[in-house]
């Protein structure tokens, strides 16, 4: 028999169970928000005809000539929110959880946009 309370961690309502539930909930929320972002991205690209390449020149002086994908911004948001949550002992209020969710969703949407949608529609991921 292990230390006192060991079995309690794995049981329903224990720490590991709560962590898996929380992670599953986060994954569903990220996927849902990513789907909304991707629908918006597809609408602007294929219905309105807007392309990032055409507008990248306007932002080049602010980004030092580096083309910024919304996935990069999302990763920065997610990393900042995650670091802030870790600094608070793993706890975060609704704003931090929202930033984490939105950041991960932006990154996921960018990956799906380039490596699924654009590849299927245009034959190229258009990723430098």
C-alpha cells in the first residue's frame, strides 16, 4: 500500500482526474474558437479576396520585414498567459484562461489554414 491519499488522487474528483477534465475542456474550447477564427479567415480570403501578402508591405516597417502570421501572435499570447498562470501557482482568473484559450486557438487556426485549407483549395500552403 502506498502513502496515505495516493488512491484518492486517481479517483473521480482527485487531482489527476480534475486536471484531465480541465485539459479536455480547454481542448474543446480551443477547437471551437479556432473554428470561428478559421471561418472568419476563410471569409476574408475567399469571399472578400483579401490576402496577407498584399497587406504585408504596409506592416513591413513595424515587423522589421518579417511576415507575421496570426499563429505567432497566438503563441505569444498563450505563452504569456501560461507563464502568468504558473507564476500565480497554476491559477488564473477568467481573463488569463481566456487569453490562453484565444492564443492557442489563433495558433491552431493558422496551422489549419495553411496546411489544410490553403493546401486543399490552392494546392500550396503559402507558408514561407
